[in-house]
C-alpha cells in the first residue's frame, strides 16, 4: 500500500498503473471508495480509467485524519482485483 500526504484545501490526483498485472487483459470497469466516509472528509471529485491506468481526483479532508482509498477494477476476463492507497491529511 502506498502512503501520501494531502492538504485539506487542495485537490490531488492519484493513479494506479495496472499494466504489469494485466498480462493481456484489459480493465473494463473501475470504481474508487474512501474509508472512512465522514462530513468534511476526503471526497472523490472525479475518477477515470484508460488502458492499464486508473486515476482519481480527491478534495477535502480533515487535518490529522487518515483515509484508505481503494480502487476496484473489473477485467475483460471477468475477474476483478483491488489496490489501496493511504492518505494522511496535513496542513501544508
């Protein structure tokens, strides 16, 4: 799991490169979730996927709080997998 810092007033972009994992398969769907969900917490602003890369833009967050961001993908073969990132919000 990768760890990142985020300013509460900034939007930040994060991506996962699945290319090496795909082995000839393609991503047909991608969804992101944030845990915990809380008022004023980190929120998903926009999400996308293209080829072997998934991306998300995040806003908000409460200083001192940590969040787990999970990306779930569905593959062209019908399988699925998850990857996670951890964010800690700090005033920067």
